[in-house]
C-alpha cells in the first residue's frame, strides 16, 4: 500500500483540482427528498436524502442555493418550515458540483422542480369520477397513422431520434410540429397551450392521426407538468389518440395513465407507429391475396357453369332442330298424302282469296269450272289453279 503525505490544505487542493478537471463543465440533475433546511441571510442550505422502498437511507448530501431568485422561488413554492408537509414533497434539483478547501463538497443548486407524492392517485381518482380517465384510451386506433402532431422542443434529442427513425422507415409520415418547452418552469404552460392548439386545429378539420408528446432524459426531470391535472384533462379530451413518450424513466406519471399509448422512450414511440403501419400494410396484402384467390375460385366456378350451360344449349338446340325437322317432314308427308281435289272437298283451309283470307264454304260451293282459285301451300306460297272439273 502506497502512502501519500499531504498537509490538510494540500490534500483538499488536490481533491478540488480533481473536481474542477472532471466536473466543472457539467450540470447535474438529481432526484431526492429533503430532510433538513437551514436558511441564512445569504444562502439556503438543504440536506438531500434518498431512501429505498423499505425506508432505508441510501444516500445523503448537502446542497446550497446562492441565487436569491431561486431562494425566493423555493420559499414561495414550498412551506419549507413545515417538516411534516415537506416529507410529502419529492424534488428534482439542477446544479453543479463544487469542492472548496474551506467548505468541502457541496452542490450549488441552479433550479428545481417538485411533486407531491399523493398527487398522482388523487388526480387519477378525480379524472375517474369525472368520467375522463379512459376517454383517450378507448379511442379507436387510426389506420394508417401517417399524420403526426408532435409536442416537443425543437432542440430535444428525443425529437431527433423520433424523426430519424420514422424518416428512415420508408413510410411517408407527415408531421405537424408544436414547439413547446419540455423542461423547467415554462414546460407546464407551454405543453398545455400546445395541446389546446392541436385541439383547435383538429376542430378546423386538420386530419391528425396521433398526438405525440416527446421528452428525453435520464431522470424524471421537471416532473410537475407530467403530473399536472390540467394537462392530463386536456389529453383526455383529445379527439385523436395521444402517445406519451417520456424518455428513460421508471417513474409513474399521470400522463402515462390517461394517454392512449405510454412509451418508455421517443424511439419506442417511433417503432410503435412503424409497426402499426406495417401491420396495416400486411392486412392490405392479405386482403388483396384473399380477393385474388376469391376471384380465381369464382372464375373456375363460372367456367364450370358455362361449360354445363354450353352442353345444355347444344343439346337443346340439337333437340329443337331435330324436332322442327321432323315436324316439317311430317307436315310435308301429310300434305303429300292427300289428293288436291279431296283436300278441296274436305274444305281444308288452303283456299284463300287475294288477301290470303280463307274462303268460306258457301264461296267454294259456288265455284264452277274455269274459275281461278288461290291455294296456300305449307311453305306459305300462293299457287293459282284453274278448276277444270267439279266432282
């Protein structure tokens, strides 16, 4: 084991240098509870703690706020002198790590946000009583979702990933972008206003298949707007399904409970949309294949029916031809079997006048030798004949 000897100040200077070299360019965001608050004329000292699920202390650190504006905001936001109430608050701090040879390790707070631990269940219960909790969830899934309204910051890394994945998918998605702060103080008001703007555009007959709220990050930063009752209520009233894509966090949010789809990351939301279109495309392919198979089957059936009908027609035509041929032959034989004079004596209806009207019995009795008569034969022709002898 190597032993390095330092004076106290020398050791602290080395540690301070290490901190400056490794952490001076970073801003850290930390989630924690407060266990102690100490206020001086210039500063606000906070003791942050983290517990596990069983209430066991996992970590503790001292933080300090120098900025008077942040101190005033903290005072206005939290009744920090009421420790019973303070235990209900869950904080998200943003700050820089500092190490001073005199004051030691501290974290300088630059901003913060918070939530009250009971808020989620209270808000969900309220929305349930109002009949709104499932309103967005029960909306039918649009097919295909080509038109997407996006609520996010234009500088968000999550937005970049989301758009890159969709643009490389090969599908023609169309985006309507609603710029909104997603971090810190302005996020709540701007996200809510963006939802209102989307709602107004839909009422103006702008077709929007999905509304996607995107936020990237490692921890549950700036949690307030994600558990806000007004934002949750606005999502419930949306006429199009909402996807909440809150990046990389395992925390439970009100928005996840009321939106149609809750995605773990913006990337997951993008792949969900792609899968939805891909499934729709497959359904279309299957339907086209079904139609083609059905057409082929029907054509085969019609071919069978046509073949049967052709046989029937051929048989029927052949039968009719034979029938009429036999009838004509019989009629010809019938006519030839009679003597013309006998036919005339039996008043066979073949004697007609010039208008092809059958002669009456009286007219025939008055015929005499030398008269000309019209004989209508079986083929429809008129034969003129002279009476030579009357029997």
